[in-house]
C-alpha cells in the first residue's frame, strides 16, 4: 500500500500527496506504520528543494505575499511551488478554519502549485507537528520550492527556522511593527526582512520604516558571520518588488553555500528532528502508561488539598513509570 501510494506521489499525483500528508498528520496509531514507511521512502529518494519560511504577525499579509511570490516564481522562473500553510486550531476541538488557501486564489489555480493548509493543533513555534515530514513528501512529489507559512502569533516562531533554509520576516510599515525591530526573538532568526503593503503606504512613511528597521538591525548580533539581513519592500504587483526580493533570497543561499552554512544547517535541523521525535515518543508512551494515569489521579487530590508539594508529587508520579 505504502509503495503504491509513494509511486503515485513521485508521479505527481496531488491526491496521493494529500492522502500521504493526511496519514503523516494523523494521530490514529493505525496510520503510524504506513506514515513512517512513506517518510522513509522519501528520505531514500533524497530529493531536495529550496525551503523558505514566511513569518510575521497576523494581518501582515503573509498569504497575500506568498500568493504574489509563488505566482511569480511559477510564471517567471518556471518553479514548482508547494505552500505548507499553518493555521491556528481551536483548543477545544482542535478544529481549524484553514482559510489561507482562499487568500492564494491566483496561485492555487496554477497547475505546478500545491497548497496544503494544516492545523497547528497546539504545537508551539508557529508550525504544525508534522511539517518536517510534509516537506519531505512534497520534495518527493517534485516541488523544488517549498514555502512554509507560519502561524504568526508574535515573536515565538522559532521552530520555523529549524525547518527552512531562508526565513523571511514580514512587517507592517504603518502599524508600528518597524519599531518592534529593536526587540530580540524572531528578529535574531530572520534572514530577510520585508515591509509589506508598500503600494498602499505613504512613500515617506515606508522609507522611514525601512531606515528604522535597518538601523535597529545594527543592535542585533549577526545570525551568520558576515551576513546582515536585507530590508526589502513588497507590494501586490509582483513586477515592482518580487524580482529584488528573489535576488536577495538567491544571494543569501549562495552566501550560505559558499561558506558551508547551508549543509551544516541542514544537519542541525535533522539533529533537532531526532530530538523532537524522541521527546514526542517518550511523552506519548509516558502518559499512556496505566500506572502513570493512576498515579496522576491519586496525586491530584493531594495537590488540591495541599497535602504534598508539587515537586514531591511529580517525583512520585515519575517513579511509577515502567522501566
């Protein structure tokens, strides 16, 4: 079953790719073996792509920017573009609106584009739980440019950088976002900074915002020695701004490849992937252990009545795990 599905993915079958990503994202234990086989096949195929992360606060125009960039890449650079868009999930039922695709109407109509919205399901860091696996499957399907749109809930989009080769931070020039540049966090991870909605922003205000961000970057340590993020502008008209943005992305990738940062970062990312997989496995096994479930129930009454300290209760719970 897995081999047949994977063969269809390699042949460019979008329905097969969608089914495979659904299996990978599934929390049903019955789907795990097949999902693991698909990911293993994708790893053995060893295809590669340029992985670009897009982050920024809600309302900054991430989806609109991706629609413009992706369409331009397909039409002008003849790229095959995949977008993995992360949407917020309900904490009550884990449902998600998954509305990003509706804001990429032009891109979604193109034959060599694939857009996959995924719910965050409570995962921190701005990405979905199985984004890494989804990237591999999309590469196996022949997509040479993978764009990961993060959740965008502030300055905690740190995990996105562990998935991509180039992280783009989008800011609004007319909402005070440029003044946030002095803050640490996501600014330290950005490889390129883009001020959006340039076409509807007063030129003097836009230029001042670009200057403010560029000046603020002087106070932030370089993420990579010898590289300071460029500050660009973006408008809805691709021919006005996208060529310059793409040139900056390509220049950054050439810089990374020339000094070995590109490959070393990919190795670090795979190391983090192993750690996350181990952590997830240990957490799942731990809380599914009947002894642990019982210990938590017993300890809860002691915690609520103040009969024991939290640290003592935690140690008692952990001691009940299977060896």
